[in-house]
C-alpha cells in the first residue's frame, strides 16, 4: 500500500496537552549493543526513557526552530483523526492503535522518566532537538 506524500508542516494527532517521552533510536541501539557485548545484564530489566517529557506543542516549537519553518500542532478530535487516517490509506487496526496510543498520552498524565539509559550509555541521551537537527533532510 502506498501512502500519499505530504509537505510536512503540521503534527496532526489527538494527544491534546499530554506529554510523551521521546527516545532516539540511536540510544536504544547503543543499549542493545552494550547489553549483548557486556554480558552482565542477564535477567535485568531497564526502563529506557529519553531526556524530556514534551507535549506536541513543544515538539512543534522545537521543530520550527530547528527547521526554520513553521510547524504547527493540530489537536484533532478522535473522529477527525480517524477519518483523515482512513482517507490517507491507513488500515482500520493501525488507526485504532494510533488512537489508543495518543489517547493514553492525552489522558494518562506525564510519562515516567528513568536514569537507566544514562547509566547504560554513559553519556547524555540524544534530545529531540538534536534528533531533528541530525535528520533535517527528512522534513525539508
């Protein structure tokens, strides 16, 4: 299935002012590498979280600053989101899962933060701002 290509200038998800904790995939990969190589992580569980809990208004602001273009966060109703995603070609189940995840953010309070990532990678985690800088070409 092909999805239409859009000029990226908005974040359109029904999360309200709910906060999300963003973690860079490069940090997750670093943890995976260490866990496999070091070998002293057997039967241990880690809660991996990024450095900041952000709402999508803050995400749009960060992206606008880094990309030097206006990115706006639009907080649609669940019904508006559902109709748009189905029109864009997303499956019913994929759309329902997205609604569930964004609703959890909207109504679930602030996510947990852990220092497990910092301890495992032995450096500051990559921020959303840095992620956007490193991947500018995706949005421009």
